[in-house]
C-alpha cells in the first residue's frame, strides 16, 4: 500500500489536526473537509508527526508517547508495550510497575503496530505499523527473551491499528484490515504463515478502523466499526466463517475506537477514541455507558492514541500514554480499570 493517502483517506483526516505539531503527507488534491464536528472527525494513523524532544520522565517509566503497540503476554505473564511515535523501546508491566526490556533484536521504530498474544504458540505477534510516513508489513515474534522476524509465505497488505486478537473459533490470531481504499480483509496467523481468510458477508469498505475483541460470553469476534457512511458506530460479529451485523444501540460515533476483553467481568471494555474519554462495556447483549468516579483525561482529539491491553493476571484493563488534548503533548501516565472505576498508577508504581 502506498504511503500516499487517497482522497477518501484525506477526507477522514479532515481539519481536526490543526494546532498540533504535525505533518500531513501525500494527500491528493481536492479532498473535501469532513462534515462531522472536529472532535469526531476521522484521523488517519501514520500521517501525523509530533515532536517528542526534551520529554522527561521518572526513572523506570516509559517516556511519553502515543500509539504504542500493547498486548498481554500470558506466558510470562505481563503486559508489553512496544514503540509508539518517536520510540522503539520495549517495556513490561507486571501490575505494579514498568520495567524496560533489552532484547538483542527489535522490530525497529514504529507507531500504530498491531500486537496480540498467540496462546497456541506462546508467542506475541507484532505486525506492521508506520515509520517516517511509510506503512510497514513485516511480522515479528516475541518469545519472552528476544524478537525474531518471521518469514511467512504470504504477507498481508500494510495494516495500521485496525484490530488484532486471538480467536479460539479459528485457533489463530485474526487481524482486521479495512481503509476505505480496497475491500476489507481478515488475515489469520497460524504461527508460521498468514492467510487471507475467506468469509461471508461482512462490513462494507466504508467501515474503517474499530475496536476488535472477542465477546467473553458468546465467543464471537466483535468489531465496533467507524463507518464513514453511518452516524453511529456499527456493531459487527464474526463466528469464524460469517459476519453478522447487530442492530444494537452503540456508543456515540468516533474514530479510532479501542476495546479490550475483560475476562474477569466477561465484558468488552471500550475507552475513548478521537474526542472522547468515556467508558462503555458490552455484556453480550448491550453496550452500557459506565460512569466511573475517576477516568483518564481525553487522550486524543486528532488521532494519536494511548496503548490499551487487558492484564489477565491482575484482572485489569491497562491504558498508557496518548496525546494530551489541552497541550498536544504526549503523555506517559498509566491507568487501570477494575470493572467499576479507573485508577491512576503513581509514577513510581503501585505498592
């Protein structure tokens, strides 16, 4: 896929990026401004550059960043954070504090990468991302000690932060890919190779990035998609062969939806998205807005996202970093969700 943006992709980006230190590249001429309010306008990952110079942090804490890859490594067990805008380092969260890891090999600097744990092979899979305005399509495997670059016979098209999860229904890691440029794809990783998975039905090509998680009760994959032709988020489900659209009330529309499976409460948790910092949960039947006493601040009004993963050993959803909408500066705060409320972790870690 070309790093240049199509007209439709530029429309997604809109003008909500004004005021941030950014660079837009490759937009075709004549792109129209989105008609949605600026806080809800779609943003295109990989085409925004923020300055991270002179950022400071307490020792033992990841530097401020947005759009890192995050996934829970059940074999170790710890939540992993890799890269992000301006970063190529790797950190592990053990439920109390962050520790930097120093592997011999590394996927290299990138933001917006896809990352998920593969329990069948006890490895973390990382795919793609964006670096210097170019979209990547390499595959890397983490075994708890080092990264190894995989050499699959088939390689998916470059895909950025559109959703990845392990699905027991296929016994593989599934990655959703859709960008309003070509047809949507579901790519399946079996531990050695990718497959462009065949399916029936499915979201239209206008359904851009969305939350992509497994319903802990009903064991189907849920895609909460931002469809440019719809005024609400669209709830789609995949059972391993067939996509089904569910006509249910969904959270208010926004771009760059993030979700995580909460296995302790048997829900899918959605936090934030462009222009929002609300929390919603899916219980297999309905989406419910939660009203916690505490909450992370709004992480993004322009596109760069926080990292988000579910820490199964502690039963907590973890959110890290993002962009402060007031200052347009990257964050490095850590928040955890216990099913009822958000808690901010002190910079020195929890005791």
